[in-house]
C-alpha cells in the first residue's frame, strides 16, 4: 500500500500449482468486509490488477465464503491485525474461516502456537458467543483425542518455554473456561462444551479440587447433570494426577456402575495413574498369548496408559516399544497389533523421530496397518517438532 491505497496485490501459490478460483475479502479498519474480489490462479504467482487503487485493507482473507479447496497462508499485516482484533469481526462464518486458517498455520509450523494460545485467551474466550466456533477452537486447545495435536500437547512437550510462563498460561486458560462455564446458560450446548474443555484442560491443584467437588456434589453447576459418563471422566482425570483418594473413588464408583462400561472405566482409571509398575503390568497383559480381559477392555487400557502430561516422565520409562511392537506384529491378530501402535513415542523429541524413522526403514514384515500407523506417528512427531521450534525462533 501507498498513501493508504493498494498499489500492488500479489497472490502466491505454493508448489504443485493447479487452477483455483476463489473470492478474496478485504476488511476495512472497522473489520467489516468492504470489498470482495474474484480471483483465479493457474500458476505460482499472479498480480490482481482489479485491487489497485482500493483502500488499503486491515485484513486480506483469501477464499472468502470457502468456495475453493485450498490451504490459506495469511500475510504478515493481516496476522498482526487478526491477533489484535479478530473479535471485532462480526461475520461469524468469516471468523470461523480465519480461526481454522490460524490453526492450520500452527499445525504446519507457519504460526506460533504460543501466539495462537494468547489470542484464544485474550480475544476469543472473553468474546465468542457462537457455540459451533467455540467447540472448534476449544478442541484445538485440548486436542480431539488423547495426545492429538493441540495447544495443551504442545505446552506439555515444549522444553524451551519458561516453566513459570507455561504454568501461568495454563492457569489463565483454566480460570477463563471455568468462569465461562459458570456463566453459560443452563442445559445449553455451550455449557456442555465448556465443561468438557474444562475437564480436559484442568491440571492445577485448585482446578482438580473443583472437579472432585463436582463429583461429590459440593459444587453444583445449574443445569449440568454430572451423569455416569461425566463421573467416570472426572475420576479418570483425578487418577491421572494421583489426586488424593482418586483410587478409592474409582473402586466406589464401580460398586454403583457394574456395567461393562463401568468396568472398562475402572480399568482405565487404574492404568492412567502415574505409576510405571501399573503401566508395565498392563503392557505385559496386552502381550500375553491369552488374556482374561476382552480386547475391548485391553484397548481401553492401552489408550489411557500415557496421557499427554505423562509422556515425558512415564512414557520415557518404556524403552522396549520397538521390540514389543515386533513381537505383537508377529504373534497377535492384526487389529491387536494396530492398536499397539498407540504406545509409540509421541513427545515430539528428535531422538524419538529418529528412532521411529530408523525402525521403519529397517523393519520387514510389518502388517500394512501397523506400518501405516507408525508412519503417521513419525509424521506427527516431525510436525510437532516444527511447531515447537517455530515458537522460539
């Protein structure tokens, strides 16, 4: 821009360029869309002459209205203004597209996960009212499943962040989500989303206390029933941090819930405790030729052995994974071996990336599903490493 007017407008496309047609939204200083441009590109770069002379925008967003199947990388000026003012964009669908773009840039190592977390804390949680968008962004905080990519996973595995800063960021997220949970409309979808996120994100002692009080009925959230599923989720969470009395809570809960689900949650609550002896026992149980437990029960245990906050301390004690996966691959049914892949190293460390890569290159006879699962693990570890490295450049 020059004199607050656009004097050059360039669209770049990465490698493997192919034809695309899309709309570009130009947002003014009030963060409203003041001009929509139609564009098409079939090469690595084009200049958009129709933009010349228009008012210099605060934000440029390609693929307005999501008409094209593309990944967007935002320009530096747009990123700065988004960080400061994304909450001022009234168009809900556009906010959703921008938040999705920010997350894609984080995931592919093009935008700092710490900056993303700070935007969520300061410009999202205090302002967002749309439950669909709230659910999407909260899942990017916690991850869609255990050890899935998410802000909390990156924080858990980031050795370069100041411990005090990490703790403060987590506590701020905990407090903000707890505040919103208490303000949410009773029985609303927003209330359910916020409770699940609060449960998944809570790590501080004071927040674990609140979960225990919710379980015991000492804290009541109007309109939110702590049903059997939620009770087990809380108990499992408390056990994962070795919360005082959590082991006994699981035993007592099983007396109330004697269903097959209750039995599996009791086993998961045991396996998730930060106790290597317990975890090693279950790994050996899984590898037995015959087990007294069903595959469904063993799978539930396996998926709960190493939550993200135990990957560094507890997972590091499991040094036999590669010999164990070879044994399971050779001696167990394919679906059992494929499930065992979940125990592969997931803490984003270079040595684990190298170990996975070396194992894959040297091993023969791996079942296709096992090999695919390990390749995905290696790829996700590499992406995670790139995310962590970018945050400290």
